């Protein structure tokens, strides 16, 4: 019988059987990893925080974050590609907002977590 590094014998039991049979598939793991990578940049977090407050155009976000419109547009493309933000056209202007309530929840939970004592 093999043993793990903690010198306990390894054997099949209900816990390991449940973990093996109820696991998530590789595509889901990849998608979640990609989501967290998209959220791992400080500028993108700041953009999402701004969009959590209001629907904004690139000019408004650039002004609020004191960054160039080009830099903001680049980050918004990545956020759009990961379905974290959505757009609405009004004439020549495009306005950005968080994609859905899940993004609000993820964002709020993350900030709640880091604010814990």
C-alpha cells in the first residue's frame, strides 16, 4: 500500500470517491482560471470598480482613473473578451457596464474577503 508524505496509508474511501466522481471538468477549470487572470490586474480592478458605480464611456473611465483612453480601451477589450463588461451604443458613444449580477457578486465578495480582520 502506498503512503503519502504525511505517512498515512492511502486507500479508497467515501471521501476520495466523492471527490473523484463529483469533480469539475477541465474546461470549467480552464474557464475559472481565465476569469481570475482577467481579474488579476490592478487597472482592470479599478475599471470594474468604476463600472460598479455607473455605466461609463471610455473618456469618463480614463478621466476617473487618470489614464489614457488608449490604455483604458486596451483593458476594456480584455474585460469584454472575458464577458466581464457589456456595451451599449448611444449615437457615436459606447458605454460600458458590468456584464451581470454575477460580476457584482464576485467583486463584492472579493472586497469583503480582503476587508476581513
